[in-house]
C-alpha cells in the first residue's frame, strides 16, 4: 500500500467536473481509514523544497496517522522535526505514515489509544518526553463528528463523545505537555470553518470547535509570558477519512463544490499553515486562526 503524492513537475488538479464525479462511498466507523478512500487524499507534495525550519524540533500530533494530521507530520519531518503520532485504531494508516517519515530521515513513534481518556493522553506525552526529551510543537488535530438532522437526535452520549474528543482532549494534552514545552514552543489547534459559519447538521461538532477557537485565544494569553505561542488552523472542506466516515454517499460526490474554488482541498494544502505557525516565521503571531477553505468568506 502506498499513498498518493504530487508528481514531480507539478501535477495540476483535475477539473471541477472530474472532481464532482468522486464515487459515492461510505465507511462505517470513525475516524475512518485513509487507505480505503477512493480517490486517496494527496498528503505530500514532492515539489516541496525544505529549509530546516523545524530542525531539531519534536512535534506531537493527534490524529497524525491520516488526513490533515498525516500531511502535517510529513511536512514537519521534511523540515527536520521528529514526530510522535497519536491515533485511535487505524494502525495500517499510522504505520504507513511512520514508514514515510523514517524514509525522509526523521524519527517517528506511534501511540494507539483513546484521547477521551486523560490517563492515556498523559502517558503518551510522558513516554514521548522520555524518548525525545521535550515537545516543541503540540498539534491538537484529532476529531469526530456525528451529523444529525435535528437537535432532538443528539443524545447525551453523543454530546459527551464529541466534546471529550474534540475539546477535552486538547486540555489533557496541553496540561501534560506544557512542562516540557520550551520557550519558543508552539501549540496549534485544528478548529473548523463551521466554528464560524455554523452547520445545521453538526450542532455539537460546531459548538465544540467554536469552544476550541475560544480556548486558543485564551490559552495564548495565558502562555504568552512563557514564550509559548498558541494558534489555530480552521480548515474548510478537506478530503479526509472523516468525510467518508460521516457523510451520506450522495453528499460525497459534490463535497466541496460549494466553495468559491468549487472543489475540496487536499490535506497537503492545509499543512503549510501549520508549518508557518510552528516556525519562527510566525514569531510575532499568537491567538490567531488561519482559514484554509477555498475562498469561503469568514466574518470573524
């Protein structure tokens, strides 16, 4: 099993018409498996030329096995960072990502578990620190979503799972990692376009991501004296396993078509925003959110 990359020479995207003929598909369990998607997401740009922006750094990435997390892990490793990946149960995807990072020439360790469990989060962080000595960059990226047509269908259990996965876990990882994040370190949270636009089928998900956006701004203020920057990236429709694991089949074929660019984004197109925020190029930026959404207007 291999995963797709941008071909040397700069392969162009398919036309909008071709993009809208993505086959209807559905996976039964979240967060989904990238190796079963059709077409496979593009997580790496072979035209990229690194410049040691993260040389000697260590990054811990939740949901780093696939999708946006994988793209960030690969890009960070090209820039010289060692990577710790947290994943739920998608071992095939995680091992594939680890193998590619090692091919690039960096170290990669994997942790399988449930980020709703604070003990697991703490243990993973402590083990990562025991191996790498520190965590320079923390990426809170993993998430779940459960579309419902009515608020009446959102159970207490669903609400609990959504907030514990998408928000509580971010608190857990920050608390565990903070003592080891050095001055100049960075925390980056993956929020969402729906935190700003809303979504009638994703009430709990949008609410959790909205809370994560506010957490980002507040944590930035709390940690500025420690020299730790806290920012967020808010992706729009990106072709990731979570989409095929949570969308109706008839929605898949037009996914992303309502953006001004009339297509979904690819994971590698989001990764650059994370790299910018993690690097010294963003040394004067904290408490901010970068929107990567194909031109969707956001009133912040």
